[in-house]
């Protein structure tokens, strides 16, 4: 990232190849499996990474820095989603939940039902590859709390996963 | 061991990020509690199942990213060019500013060159001895003329010669009077008088010379002295006196000099009339 900061933009491609899958899956679970939206979010992350490359500092942890960008994008998307939901409510558009028998979709649904703190640490750990210490730093909590949340998130998923199985 | 601590160990176990010490502790717990072992394995399975669920972004995403990267690089090059242009402009501005500063600093730090005014000072001096002016000729003349030359140059350092070079006109006039009082005026004396008549800046001195030569007017060499000095005179009184004397002596050799003086537009009308009358006298 320091090379990118020093105007060697070709190095941004290396970072993209290294992190695109992790970020994509992170957004995929955040966006309830919406692939197109997740791909756009990944583009947004790298667009901002290049645009704001001069704000990156040597002492920064790149994974934490990129997660912060991803979280900001997701947060903005969430606000837009709320607005869209309000519009849909005005026009009385109703959506029905269709039961799924696919295991992946079931796990995704289970993830969606998880409390935010549990789902967040699970996604950060599993898909962004952040260590528990890094997650603790981001969430401003102890490593023990992060581990407990990860345990409970997996436990909840386990129930759904084995119920379907 | 507290339940909370066990949960953290299970989280480490499920994610595979468990240290060797913790793994050993957990395995000891598994030996005591088989259900715990089953729970941990199920959690690990779920964790692994998430791996299987991982997907790759589509090729379209890659295409969009690289297009975006190319745009960013193009912007970067353009920005670099703008900076380069700005730098070029700044260089030119800096050069101009440096020149102006150098001029201003130089203007106020270097002492201005002194303004030198040349003033022409004319010092009126008595006539210089002809031997001093034409020294080389005098030397040649010495070699060929022998005694006579020795006689001529012998008066060079005489008191009268020095007096004729005095800065005071009265002393020069006195010297002329003394020369004219001599019974036998030799060539050297005549030469000194000729020099005084031709070169002395004071007309009174020259008039005195003319007057001193009047008794010797019959001599050819005296007439020649007057003729030679005629075209050098600027004073009307001196010119008139010389013309009168040459006409009185009926010196025809003086006609060319008189005509020259007559043709000169600056010659005074009275002098011109004198010359005309004189030439008519010669012709009659």
C-alpha cells in the first residue's frame, strides 16, 4: 500500500487480487447474497483506496484500514437501503420470505438473523481474515469479548446448519 | 475452568487459530467431556462450511476494476503534466524575479560610479622657444650648421629668453624692449622675437615686437619674419601694424599672405582696406 501511496498505482492491482474475494464475501453476506451490489461495493472500496491513498500512514494496519473503508461503504448503503424500504412501504410493495432448502442460502439466512455484533465479528474474522486482536482494536473491546461473540455466532449457525442437514 | 473461557477456546478451535498450549488444554477437557468434543467438531464443521460457501466475484468486476485503475493512472499522468507545466512557469517567474532582485540589490549596494567631469583649462603662456618645439630639427641643424647653430642655441637659456617665457606679459614686454635695445641683433635674437610675434598670446607683447622690428624693416630677414607671422595674427591692431610696415617696406613677397588674409571672411574690414590699398601701391 505504501507503493500505491507513492504513486505506483500498478501495485493496487496486487492488493485487489489479494483482497477482492474476502471483501466480496464480506459484502455478499452483508447484502444478503446480492452479488451485483457486493461487486459494486468491492469496486467502491478500491476506488476509495486509490482516491484516498495519501491518507494511508505507514503505521496503519492495512487490513484494518481497508475494513474501515468497507464499513463506511456498507454503512452508506445501509442508509440508502432504509430510504428505499421507506419508499417501498409508501407504495405498499410487499415481499414474502420464501423458505429455502439450499444449505448455503439457509446459512446466509441464519447469518442475517444473527445479532449485529455477532455477525460483524464473524464476517470480519472469517471473510476479511482479521485476527481477533485486530477485531478487538476496531470494536474497541477485549480479545476475549471477540472470541465469545465468534463462539456464539458459530453456535447459532450450527443449529441452523445441522437442522437443515 | 469457567464456561466463558471454554467458549473462547472453542472459538479458537473452530477457526483453527488455537495455540499449542490451548489445544492441549482443550483436549484434556475433551477427555473429560465427550459432548464438548462433539460440540467443538460441529462448530469446526460449520466454520469449514463457510469456506465452501465463499464465492469469487465475477469477471465483470475485474474488468471494471482495471478500467477504473487505468482511469486513475491517466488522471495521475495528467496531474503530473499540470504540475510539470506549473513548475516550468514557476521557473521562468523565479528567473525574472531573481533578475529584478539582483538589479535592485545591485542598485542599492554597489557605490555609484563617480561622475568625472573633464574641464579644459587653458593656460596662457609666453611663446615657447622655437628650439624647444623643433628640437629634432635643431639637432640636425646643429650637425650641419656648426658655429651659427651653436650661436643660435646659445641664447636658449639666456636671461632674456627665460624672461620671454615668463607668465607675466609685462616681463615679456620688458624682454622685447631689452632685445630691441641691443645694437647688434643676431639671428638668435631675431628668432626669439619671431617666436614671440607668432606665439605670444598677449597682443600687447606682439605689438611691442612689431614695434621693435620697425627700425630693422629694411632687412629681408626681418620682413620675412613679419610675412611669416601675418597669417597667425588674430588681433586687428597687430595685423594692421604688420600690413602697414610691409607696405611701407614695399615687400612684394608679402602679397600672397596678404591676399590670403584678404580672402578670409573673418578679417576685419579695416585690415582688408589696408591690404587693398597696399596691393594697389605695389602695382603702381
